[in-house]
């Protein structure tokens, strides 16, 4: 059982069944010469061995980690946990099939107190170093120790109020150092040596990522998506690049095409001065296009070129995670994008017309869609919404408001459609997603993991509703000035991100032109040459 190396002179690609789709695609991108941080991969088989408590599995885990660290130190010129040139790591999951947000990640592993001072020496940026320390403490506490992060969030809220700033992004280095000390105090009683032992941090993080394979939400997702034959997850250990180094840095997610409606234009979400979990967790709303253009004027063009290249390489729409470190773009992941059924139809047709796939392959891409029931729903009348957020997954949904997964399941069991309304897009709500007609959140991004799941399930989804507040415990919300109670009817329009009070009349139509083209393919067994057609409006 060997590790797989990515980066340096390593260009060998391996099957997804052995190292997971995430790592296999990383290796493929590295072989293409794209900017991918070096990494090593612990295989899927080790997950099964650890889960089944096989003899020697723990020793193999430790040995493979030691071997991988030696590789990363050789290609980066840094040392793990060092006090001068420290190497920090991300520890990520990756099954053979994508399970967005269902498995765990731990960032900034190796960020001991010695490493903090090493980062300060190496970068001259105390704020970056202390921010990595407090982010590590939060990530480790939640994922490895099983802590509720509410006390951490409360301390961040207290500190931002004391400092007179709106968010933690505006805290200076001295305040961030105090925050790290306060967060350490919250978990010091669980320190059995790992706080200042980089190797212990890595071993425990890798074990926690493997163990997340058997979490309730992961098992629920596999059951819903019929992925129960998967054998486990790989673990990818990758050199950290830092999106939290200021306003010339950031973390984001990009789609090569709009996965909600299939339009042939990139969709990019970026949070400046942030790390990846800020975006994909749905806990933050991205910066707007004007802010990004001022801070990183070349990003859209550079990223757009990479998205086009990846589409050609993989012959499909790509979902890409990236980090910008001091203006330099790094690609952390690519995978085939989750998309709504109506987007899948349009994308399959467009990819055939662009020559990336054949009609037969196009039929395969939509094989699981019930074309007879595929419709486009719109509002019968144009009205002013009560609030507007960010459209994350298109379509119209009408239902009763529910403020947690249990309430959503209870209302749905009574036969009524449900709109699940949450403060943020947590993938812990996957059971609620499954029964909901639509999903609405107060914060979050179009590219957060939960928005991806909503699209995959074909559910209208709206995120980042700044004028909406939710009190889940009291089972109520405020849409602007309008109060909403559990069970009240609302209507959501996922393309424009609009929310309406009550039940709105809708119009249903079928995408006849697209369905006619699919019928033409089917009549020729998928072997015909597609006819050129005029481009559909975006």
C-alpha cells in the first residue's frame, strides 16, 4: 500500500477507485502543467482497513504519512512544523464519486506556536500567521475533536464588536493574536500533546477525515444518490497556499458554465482575504464583481482560460476550487459540475454542437433525467419580491416555511410542499434538502457545497439573502419587515433569487426545441452528426 505523489517530477495518473476522483483529477491537472500545489494521497483501501480495524492499519497510516511529509518537504523546500520555513498542510477527503461537503477537511495542519513564528519570519506578516493558527484551532476543534463552534463564533462576534469592525476580516494582527489565544483556551483541556506536535495533528486529522466516511450525513447522501457501493474515501494531504494574506489574496469556486440553467458563461464566487472553507461552507457571502476586479484585475481572464482548458480536457462542465495567494492563482480541485436537470439538457446539446462529445455521449449524460417530466416553470405575473438574494439553483418552488430538517420532514409527511429556510447552507441538512421543494439561506454562495447538492437534486435554491433573518429556535423569520412563521406559504424564484409571500400562480412549459433535438439523436441511435444551430440566448 503506497502513497501517490502529485507534483515535482511526478506525472503518473491513477484510477479514481484507488485514490478518489479529487486526487486523480489533481494528478491530471499537474501533468497538464497547471498551477497545482504539491500533494500526496493515502489510498481508498486504507479507509476500508481502518474502518474494519484491520491489523497494521494504524501503523501503515503513520508510515505513509511520514513518507509523504518527506516528499512534500523535498519539493517545497519547507519543513513540517519548522520555526523558520514551516510547511502547513490541508487534509482533504476524496471518494471515487463526488460527495460535495459530506466528508471532512482540516486546514492549516502543522500550525504550532513554533510554526506561527516561522511564518512571521518567512512572510513578515504577523496577521497571516496568527490567522492561520486560529483557523487551524477552529478546523481541528470541529472536525477532529467534535466541538460545537458556537463558542468560537461568539468570541469572534464579541471581538469584532469590541474593535468596532464589521467582520473578522477587518481585525488587525494584534486582535487576531488575541483571538487565537482565546480559542486555544476553549480547547486546552482536550490537549494531550497535539497542540504543539505537528505530526500528531496530521495523524489525527487524517484519521478524522477517514472516519467521516461513516458519518450520518455521508451515509444519508450515499443512500439518496445510490452510491452505497463505494468502498471509502482517499485522503489527500496538500501543501497549503494562503488566500488569507490580504486583499490581493482570496479563495473561491468557479464553474465553467452556469450549472443552474446551462448558459455558456463562467460563474465565479470569490471571498477576498479568505480560505476555502469560507466559501464552500456557505458561511460567508462572496465579494461582488466590482470589488474583485479592483483587487485582482487579471483573475477573471486567467481563470477563464483555465476553465476553458479544463472543459476541453475533461469534455464536461467543470467545478473548480481555487486560491489566489498574493496575486498568484492556484487550482486546488476540479470535478464535473453538479447541475439541474434543465441545465444538463442544455449543456449536453451545447457540448455536442461544440464537438466536445458525440450525440451518443450526450444521450448518456442525460440518461437519468425523466425527459417526459422536464418542464420550465415561471411566474404568471411579474411582481415585486419581498426580498431578493442570490439565485443558486433555478426554478420556482411554492411551499410552507420550515426552519430545520426535522420540521421540513414533518411538514412534508403531511403532504404539503416545503421551503427549507436556514441561516446558512450546511450540508448537515441533507435530509431536509431531500424532502424540500426549495431552499433559502440568509448567507452563503452560489458555489457552496449545499448549493451544489440542491442543484444535483433539482431543487430551486436562493442564498445570501441579506435582508432575511432567521430564528430557527423560535421557528420564525423576517423577510425585510415581513414576519414569516413555520407553516406559512412562500414562493421562491431561484433564477433571480426572488422571494414572495404566499402562493403565487405559475406557468409551466416544456423546452420543446431541445427535446426535439434529443428525439432526433435517439431516432438515429446517437450516431448522427449534429446540425449547426443558432446560439441560444444566455
